[in-house]
């Protein structure tokens, strides 16, 4: 993260209607970074978690001059005497994240690296970054995407706008499908489908997502996939799904919106996972999971509320 001198007026303008109120004198006040546990000083922007029971005390004891807080922190005599500035918002962590991404995260300049290999029939949108040694087949990549180094995108892949594909990912390769002939030998089932990735999806390093066999593999908008995951052919994955590191998803599952899959979980195939369900760390899913439930273990079972 970059160090950068930002006037509080710029933060106020950026927050816009999300800013409920401002407490304290912010004239000629600057920040130069976001605070963390080990780095909080007068020029870092701090935030107070609304869930903390002692959040008033935390605000008063913070070394930062500027804090993002919710409306339940009072501008006490202690805060006033320290000449602190409170930016009052509905969701402090969310607004901190937006500020960090806008002001401090170094942004890649849209460009295509000269070592990238791109099929002449590929369609590349505007403001796209394609990194060193990426290989892209006859596919479509939407506006404002980031395709990092050594990514392989096969033919028939469609990627929406604002997506990020990290180094070493392989998208749209052949799925693992075989039939047995009259002699008992296996031969490949044709993998003729495509891969459709929605908008604002992130795909982690060394993750593989196979194209469909006869229909498409689909990844919904805003879904986030961590590193070292495998997603086999014909999966239909909804919006805002979180797939954490080292998850293995066999073929032909339907995973509804807002599902959370914890690290090292495995999903058998031909499974339906309902909206908002949670799958625990290392779980092996062999049955359908209803919406909103949490399943854990091997084989995975419903976790009852205590």
C-alpha cells in the first residue's frame, strides 16, 4: 500500500452521501495511510468496529487524529481535547475499505504486455490489463479486467466487466469426463460447452475452472474464488459466492447465491447447495444442503445451533 498525503476534505468529498456527520475541526488535517494494529499514529486513518463493547474508549485512546466511526460514539470532552476528527458513517469498515482502494492501493495501468499471446479472434474490452506470458484463446474479456501473468484462457470463455484473474489460473480447459466402451476402456466425453464468468468476479492464483461438457460452466457476479481451487465442468455457481482456498468442486453442481465454502472443502458432484448456506473447513459434501444451513464434517452433516 502506498503512502500518500490526503486532505480530509478529499475524504469527505469521496464519502459523499455515505457520510452522516463530521465531528471536530478538520481544516488543514491530512492522513498518509490506513492504520493497523502495529501502525497507528497521528497521520493514519483509524476506524472503530461498531461491535466492540468498549468502542468509546478505543476512539479516545487511538493515536490517530482522524477516525471513521458509527453514530454511537460520542464526541466527548476527551476527543475534543485531543482535537480528533470523527467521520461518522453507517458502516465504518466498508467505508475504510473504499477509501483504501481509491486512495492507497496502487492501480495497474491498462496495458497488454508484449509477451502475452492473444488469439486474433479474441475480443478484449476497454481498460484491460493483460500481464506477462498470459495466453488467451478465442474468448471475450470485458472492460476493466485484470488478467495477471501466466494466466491461460482457452477458447469459448466469456468474462464480464471488472474481473480479476490472478497469476497461473487456467480457465476453460477440458473437463474430466469419460465413458467406457464395449471393451471396458475409457474414452473422453466431448467437452463442447463454454465458461461464462460474470461481472466483478475474482479468481485466485493457480485455480482451474473447466468449461462445460454440453452446457456451460457458469460463475455468477461478484463471486470470489481463492487460490488453488478446482471447479469442474458444468457447475452453476451463483452471485456473491465465496470459495476459499484449496476447495475442490466436482462436476454438475448447483450452488446458489451467497454460499460460503471454507478452505479444503470438497463437493461430490450433482449436489444442490441452497442460498446462503455455509460449508465448514475440510467438509466433504455428499448430499444436498438446504438454504441457510451450516454443514460440517466428513461426510458433512448439518451443524445444529446450540
